[in-house]
């Protein structure tokens, strides 16, 4: 694998391929002067790239932009976008870029390569593409999945449109898959069934393929003639993934095991297969040839475990000799730790010579020429030469926790010496916090803690949550009670953070490790004996240790139950002021005790239930 700055040596060959693509594009335009070629990631002439990216500024603010540059990765620059997100970035011709600023936006905004607005691709006001929309390769059509009603009313946004239809129940709304002729601004319904996955246009813009269904297991495959609207339904089940350059073969995601996990409406537990669409459309039968490994989706209850793997997102090479596709693998055990593995594989359409070319996934994937793949992953750009970058440089694929958030730092003792074996963990979410798998410091006192959200965390929006970081080592406590670990986590800095009332010490942003050091001090160890006013031991009583200074997100320091001798032990007690209480009854509590020695201490607690008092005496 080669990143963009290592790819310069391949530039001459790349631009020869680009020149060939330019000639092909010119021939297509000459054949149809009204066509505007559309492509993903790489421009139709093969000379440039464009993709969306959300960066984080020095104060955690999000920076939404479109990155443009040469196809070899050089001369990249950012075009700022005044929005909270950017999606569906694609080329509309060789000089303009189409995009939306949120999923479900109808039509596309257009800018030039300097970021200047150049218009928009509008759909009639009655269109509501709340599932998906996609431009045809000739730039003449937008296919969308959602609702349509032929009204003359203009709507400022989706909310206004939906409110209008709620208050006008007599106005008919049609549901299904529609084609919008951009020049005529006419709408044609081609399916009256739900299509919740992204349709795929054939390169000649004559056909549209999709899987019929709404987040289900079995999707009847449909191939639609864009001109006549005729719907062809092969016997095969699956969702469309991509057409071969000659529009004769169709890659699909098929043999779906269970469904339940999707990306863009595409199930993640399916296999990539190839259908001979030309043979089928010509009246013949054509079974699907699977080209990826069989998918898996299996779980056990006791002990709990779950494993899922599959392939999706196939992209054809310009000569039709190769398919590049995404491979996804997820596992989860009773420890509740989920690991994921994303890879990019290539294979011939007959299923031969399959091999891995990337040890990570890709949100954007395209072929520049017959041997070169470009990719975008988490805002980064890179290049793979399938001839030069063979199997050897890849090495084994690591299991990745899938946690884009991380805290790193160094932990020392009170004298500044590194402390090995300190356990660091995160508690994340809202309300009930989820605890991460802990890590431990090395001999130099360093640690790196990756963690994920404690609740649903979407890719769009700040999604602010609690992320409290704790450090623990038997015999020690953190000098400041881990108060500097009272953090939040977010995709980017929320605009209303100051007004939110949350006093986080800092925010951990996606992809930006947060630096956090701790100092550990020797702690006290307590043995407590609980007796009644007659000196008799009280068994099976809950004793709470509480104080004014507590660890973040904690309401008490600790709670223990007495044994048959009336004893309870409290370990690693910070040298602070704390009091004892019975259960959570704050009225039954001792005076605060200032613990000043890192020693093993004994206290006798006397509970006089008649007087309603609890007293403590050192032993």
C-alpha cells in the first residue's frame, strides 16, 4: 500500500491513463452533447479527485470541506463548505462538483474547483428523497427513493413539506422509486415498493438496479429500463452494488444471512456476486456467481458471543477485469467488547485470484486505471498499485476495536517517578455509563486508552456524551481524584457547549487523542467493625464511605456489606475527609474523618438504633 506522497513515481503512467479516459469522455460527449458525465471520487477525465472531509480545528470546532487535488494525490487543497456536514460528493463534468449537506437533501449543490457556487441540480418541490438519491452517469437523471406528489407548492425545507402534507390529507403522495428528468423537471415512478438501499446506474445510463425492501433479509432484485420504465425482476435476491464498464454485468450483494446490520441500506452479512445482466435482459437465465467468501452471522447465548462477516461495495476496474470490494468482520463476546475488521479485496469477476490489498476500509473507492485504486478512509487519501503493492507489504490484518476516540498520557507517583501497572478505563454515555475495557501503563508510565461511546453515536452532529477517565492501582489513589478526567466526547465542538451547563475539563474529539496525565499517591486501607449500643456485631449491614471530594460521575466513594463479625474492608481510600453512613441514609452518618496516613487503619462504628446515632472511634 502506498500513500499519496509515495505515489509520485507512478504519475506518468497515471496521466497516460487519464489521457485515454479523456478521449473516451470526449467521444461520449460528442455522441451526446447534452450529457454531463458524472463520477465518484475521480473526475470523468481521470485528472482530479474530490471527496468530503470533516476536520477538527484547534478549539475542537468542526471544519466541513471538500478536498480537491490531482488524481495522484498531489496539489490537494480544502474548499470550505458552510454547513454541518457534507455528503454524496461527486463530479458533475470535469470542472464542477455536486454534493449535499445532509442525508435526505433533495437535489445537489454545485461548486467549481475553487469552491465558488455554480448553481444547483433541482428536483420538483413534491419530491422527498428521504432514503437515497443518485445521479445518472450522463447527468440527465436523478433517481430517488421516497415520496412524490405533483404539487406546485414550494417548500423551504423537509419539515415544511411534511407539515404541508399532514395538513392536506386530500393531496395524494406516491411512494417508491422515482426518476427525475433534470432538463424537463418531470418525475416518473418506476416502482411503488420501498427501496431503502442505494440504487446503481449502469454506465450507459440505460438501466437502474436496486433491491426491493426496507432493512430486511431478502431483497428481490429489480433492474429498471430508465427510458421505458419497464421493471425486470431476476429470480435472484440481493441489492445492487455496481455495473461493469460495458453495462453488461452487475455486481450484487446476495446470500444475506440475517440482515440486522446495514451500511447505506446494504446488509453487511452478504456476499458479493456477479450477475450476467445482458444475458438476463436478453431473455436468458443467469445465476449469480459469488466472488467473495461466504457470509457469516452467528451468535450463542451462554457464554455470549457473536460473529458476523460479509462483503459489499464492489467497484469495477475500467477494463472490467477486476472488482474491488469492501470486507467487514465484527465479533463480540460476553465482555461486551466489540472488535471490527475492515479490508479491501480485489477479485476477477469469475471469482479467481482474490486477494487483499488494504488492511482497512474505505468510504470512497475508485479505480484510476486498470491497475490503480484510490481510496478515502476517515478523511485520509491513499493509492494502491495492485501490481507493485502485493501481499507481502500488508502483513496480518489487526483486529481493530473500532473506537475512534482515545486518551493518552503518563502516570507517575508523588515523586515524579513513572508508575507501571496503573489501570486506566473510561466510562461513557449519558445517565448509566458504560465502562470500557481497561489498559495498563508500561514501565515508563505511558498508556493509550481507545474507547467508544456508551450509547448510539452517529457520524453526523456533535453527539456530545460523557467520557470520564479513571486511573486505579492497588494501594494508591489519584492525587486530584481524577478530576482532570471529567471529560466529554464528541465528533466536534458543539456550538452551544458553554450554555449546556456541562463543566467538562476537556473534550475528546474523534480522531484526536487527548493528552491526560495522572499522579498516584499511597492510599489508606480501612477495616471497619459495626456494633450496636450493646457492643454486639451487626452482620449484613451496608456501610457507605462518602465525602465532599469524590471521583467524577460518582455519588459515593464506596459501599460495603458487613460479614458475620460485623466487619467490612475499604481499600485504596484517598487521604481526604470522608464520613461513614448506613446504607444511603445520610441522617445516619458519622462526623467527617480526615484520613492523613497511608496505613492500615481500624475503626469501630457504633449504631444506637434507639438514639438514632452512628459514631466512629479509631482503634
